[in-house]
C-alpha cells in the first residue's frame, strides 16, 4: 500500500494501493457489529472530504466484521431525539453525506459480506456499484418499518430508482430482508462473488465503467406523475389489509412520499421530514422500545452452549408435535412419543408441512425430516439431553410420566413440562431430580409465536437453567424467566381478557363485534377467535385451574359449549363455524370502542398484579412477555407501557368506574390492583 492513514480514525481504516485504489474498511470499535452511529458518520465525512479533494481511481468500502457489512443505524441514538426538528437535522446530515458519496468523481464499490440492513444498505445504494458475497440467507433489506419508520438516508428514493416500484416497495413495506440472488435479480446488487474473489472483482468493476443500475422500463412508466396515484392506491389497499394507518403510519407515509414526489428533487427533504415526524411519534417510540425488549429477552441466562443435541418429546398433540417439529427444523435430533402411532401420525404430517414451507432446498428438507423420528416405545428418553413433557393439563397424568422416566433418563438430562398453568412445585414432586425440572411453556402456534416461558423454582439448579436458556435461544425463540406461579405470566394475563369476552357474549353482544373491538385496539385477533383457536376445552381447563387459585368463576357458557362438543377450530365449531381453518364471520363486522376498556383494562390490571407478585423480574420483561407471547399490540409497547402512556390515574379511574357500573354482577373483577401506586411517576 502506498498510503496508510488508518491512525487518523477509530472506526474506519483507509489505505490507498499502488494502483490508486482506496480501500475503506469499516470496523466499528468496541462492537461486534457495524452500525452507523453519529461518531461513525462524522469520521466517514472526513474520509469523503479527502476523496473529494483528491479523487482516487476508485474507492472500495468493505467491512472488517464477519457478522456482515452494516446492520443499520445505531438504534440507541433514536431514543435521544426529542423533537421532529432535531430528527430532521440529523437525517439531513446523513442524507447529504450519502449524496456526496454518490456524487464523487471516482467510482465507488460497496462489498456486502453478510447482513446489510437499513442505513447500511442505504450506504451501499449510494455507491456506484454493489457486489455481494454469495449467501443463501435473507440478509439484504430495509427493515425500518419494523421500528415504525421508513428508510431515511435516501433509501425510499434510490431503491425505487434502481429496482423500480414493484420490487422496492414490497422490500420497504414489509421490512423483510431478501436473499442475495433475489437482490441481484431486482437490480439492487451488481455482482455475486465468492469469498476469495471479492477483491479482484471489486478491481474489475471499478475498471469496467459499467452503467449504473436503473429501474425496468415498466417501472419507469409507472413512475410518471399520471400513473403514481393509481399505483399508490393499489399499494395502500394492500397495506390496509395488514395494518391500520392509525396503528402503523410508516408504510402509508412511504407510499405517500413516492406518490407525491416520485423520486424528484424534493424527495430527499420530504423523506427526512416524514422520517423525523415518525421518529417522535408514539408508534415508533414504542416499537423501538420493543426492539430493546427483544434484546433483553435474548440476553437472559449466561452465554454458554446448551449441550442439548437430542430432544425427546412426550405427547404428540398440537403443542407436543409442533414443538418436536420446530426443534428438528432448528437442527436438533428429536424423538416424538405417544401411546399409539395414530396419535403420532398427524404430528408427523404437520412437521412435513412445516419443513416444506420453511426449507426450500430439498436435501436440507430431507435432513430435517430425518432428524424427527416417531418413538412409540419412548426409547429416545434414554439418550435425550432434554425431555419435554407436553401431555394434557392433569397433574396425576404428568406424575405418571415422570415416574416412568426416573430410571430411564440420563442423570445429566433435564426434564421440562410444557404446562400452561400448573405450578412447577406441584409437578416436580414425582421427579427423581426436582432441581433439574423446569417449565418450558411454548405458545400456539409454535412456529409463529417467539416466546417461551422458562419457569423456575427458588432451588432450581442454575446449571440446568442456564442450559435451558441456551436451548431456547438456539432454536430461535425468546426466553422469559418466570417464577413458578399459577398461569405464570402470559396465560394469567390473558385469562381475565378472555373471561370478560365471555361476559360480553352472555350479555348478548355480537361475537364479531367483540373481536373487532379488540382488533381495532391492535390485538392480532379477538379474544373469542383466540379461545376457538386454542380450543374451548383447553381454555376451560386453564380457567378452572386459575379460577381455583384466584377465586374466579368460570363462565357457564364455556363449560356448556365444551359439554356440547363444540371445541372451536379443532372440532369445526365453537363460537364460530370454522371453514378451511378460518373463522366464518358472517355479515358486517363492526367494532364498539365503548367495549375497549372492558376487554383491555382487565389485562392491564392483571399485569400489575403479576408484577407486584414478582412473577417476573420487572415491568419491561413483563411487557416483553405479553407482546411476544400474545401479540399484544406492539405499537402500544405492552400493557404496562400502555397504562403509563394513557396515564395511571386515568386507568385506575376507569377501572373504578367499571367496578361501580357492574357492582351488581361481580364488579369486583374490575377493582384496580394496589400495585398501580408503584407505577405512578415512572418514566415512559
């Protein structure tokens, strides 16, 4: 190298070789990944200034991290923005820097060696060319919408300019990353290279003087001012089917930007203004908070390998079968036990569907299938590192399983129960090693809901607990540590929500109205549809357990329907009639905002009770558990965050008013928990 100026920078290393090519390596100090923080951008601005003053033959930007190119902006800095004006100035500075990169007199090449997301991909888009190391995983994307935002460093303009609206808009509107080969096919990447060839290819690209990528001809036509409103309306209709504008304004703002400006001269400033307004809105602030909550869940437990390679699941019902399939999908060897083959066969069929859906490569799909084996005799328990019991909620039946395992399981193995409501202290009395027994509560559907409650007792062995945490994270789930208590966190908080829905049904409120009201608040599905999906028999059993523990009556309507054999989706009929796995909601479905407090505030009240009893460590973890375990409207930030945002005094007053209104019909269920006093004065 003829010039070496790496000592000038903390995060960037710049070298110019004998051929006049400048190699710019991004290696953020004291970080495992590259993110675009303010100090990073300030350093980079100095480098760009030098390139402007003395242009090299070409500039190649690459990463010093094995984790990828750039994972986006530093999300921590988002929390420091107090006003839209402050956000606008910050975003404009980044935009102007990227504009200068695009306007350099020399060709620039971004080398994408892995995850390239958000601001990192926007940096790459500002370069003349992009080459990417071959990778079969979805690693290229603009996921800002998941934080209630849209691209802010010119991404809404450059992505459309290169790939066209038909490819770029889905990338931004869904926030889902795509594979390298797809990005290449869409014109977002110029070359796909191997690990050993990228330096030579970068040199060739610089010397080639290839024209910049532009959108296909049809997309150029769609970008005309006369076409954009029509296309915008189509995109808006598609988005409206997935998200309400009042809940998630970012995708609608994205469409409006393109419809109004179409990538013209004013597009960048408009993008910055829109981004800044979204950044200080409640939706984005809460979604950013959820992002950090997710990281907290991932950080639970000591950082160690689980040592769990073989899993034995007992019970091939919906939960047991799907847990087994998921573990096999994630690379573990799994044996699945039940009394007869007829009980195991449906689970194996569902596993095949999961593998077909999640794995495109046929050989890898076959490997996943080979990792899952039916095991009627239960021989797999002898070799298993982890045994998960997932039979029905009956203490005696579970005890019988544990007694059978006493002499068959390895001494160092861990025994877990997928119980949804029974205290661990009650279950482990039949275990040979009670200190190595834990609760592992997955949620239905297993493939979609990321949370797993890890339930411990005061004397649970720490080594076993650490291994369980590592296991949960190794299969791509989020662990939530809970103290053993009836219903734990999620089911206990859901119980009053679903019970109140039963009260409304008994009062004659139309069932679709109840569900629509919850969905309008932001729940992924209404409580009645949820009960039908879980199964009325399961809901009743959990209600009986929690009702006994907390002195609550189980609604008669629930037991009556179970007695009649109407169990919900599994039987084809519950509160709804189910056709092809979907609830048949006849007629116009209208919400009733007057019912919102009756449905939501009991959840908030129970959340305060759970926190007060220290079932979970703190309020943030509770909110995280409810969001990732139930889908509780993420843009509200969780039930406790919702209470703080709305105002504790208002929530308490509303609960008290409900208690007074329904004093003649068990109004005590609405009495505010004393723990609300502890939430007053806490920051949002």
